[in-house]
C-alpha cells in the first residue's frame, strides 16, 4: 500500500513572528519548509555578519529552535545569550555555533543542515540567500535609509524597500519547495524588515507569484512604529502586492479577538495599536478573509496563538479545492 504523502507547507518570514507560528505547526503531520530572511544587521547577528563575513544567523537560530525536537534544556542552551564577558556579551550561543559550523563546513547552508540534525529539526530551514543582503528603504520624502536595524528608527514613512546586491541567488531547494508547495504562508512578522526581504530576493517573489499553491497572509495583530504606523489590514496587503508586482494572495487571516485595555495602553507607549480591520476591501478584490480569535498574551506580550493558527492553516491545506 502506497504511503500517503505529507502536505507540503512553505512559510516565509523572520523575526519573532515566524518561530511563534512554527512552534504550533511542527506538531502536525506536514512537510515544513521555512524560508528565513538574511537581512538582519543588528545585535549579535550584525556583529558576526560584519566580523566573520557570514550571513546573519539570528533569525535562522530562532527558527531552528522553534522546529527542534530535543530536550528543552538543549534548546535553552542553544538560545542562551551571554550577559557579560569581553567580546562575548550580547552573543547567543546558537549564533556562535552556527558561525563555527559555517567556518568548519565552509558554507552557511551546510552549517544549518548540520545543526538541524543535532537539534532534530522537524522540516527544513533555508535562508532566503546563501549570503548577506542589505535592506534599504526609500522614504516618502525620497531619503534612503540603509540597514534593517536602522529603518524602523528613521522617523519617516516608508515608500518602498529594496535589496542590494542585485545579483542575489536563492537556493535551488528554495525554488523547488515553493514549486512543490500545497500552501505558502507569508507572515506574521515585521512587514518591511522581516517578510519583504525574503520576497524581494530575485526569483523567490516570481516563484511565489507563479506557484500553484494557495497563498495565505497572516496579518499582524498590532501596528509597528517606524514601519506600519496606523496601517490597516488592506494597507499591509497593498504593500505586499505593490512590492511583488503581482496580485498573489488568496487568503488573509485577521485577528478579531479583543485585546485587553491595559495591554493596549502599554503598546500605545511604543506608538503601536491594533491593526484596523478593513478587510471587506479585500473581499471585494476576491481575497478570502478569515477572521478568528488568534491572539494570545505571553507575559503581557501580544503574540499569535500558535495552536489556533496552526489548526487554521491545516484546515486550509486539507480543504478540497473550491469549485
């Protein structure tokens, strides 16, 4: 009897949003490929990137930890960040291990593969490119801000983002995963600094536009100062479509759960507010909108409910095609 093939899901993102989603998905019987940004230039990742001339390992490290199936203490060790020590302070052990493995194997992608074996990772983790990229933002006043970590602090409204160098090549495995996918998931995560740096890698955006898979965007729950101040749901979607140059989303997932007033007030101090749901505009464009209570609160921090979102995505991947 022929074995049933696992549904194939490609998730594109970075930052804190992608690991949150993956922690729920790894418990399901699906073939996961996570495509992770390599535009980070701040903190430990930025230091290793500059000093060792390697792609920034931080976002990849967080995704590996989220998909790992080992003792919690091993994951805690991998994620440990040194608080002091000359030259060591601020670095996470996982970043240093990935940097060491890149040196040993001579290749960042090989380092990720070897670390995936050690951590018993459920699925495959692929950087959007096998070398560092620089993210730039053109502001509405025409000014250019360079560097992923600097863009949110420019104090200006973003018109568009773009990458250098222009001759970035995605991995063949990434292209193959997108072509074979049953479902492609974009987000959640910082719109301009975590999600778009993946989609702007030449060929990745084109392949996503052309892919036969259903494409889903998980909209952020809160706006982000310096990136999406006062953005509505349709503003997020418009930015994605404008940058991609194609109308590619089939489904948008929106939170309709209430956020406690005290948490809203705390976020308001950072100029963040709940993303306004104007998704009826998307329905008019033929995009299916799914509204659900998908918000959770970990230590007063707003996150997507990983189990709920995973179940929702699974229902999309297993649903029969609409007639």
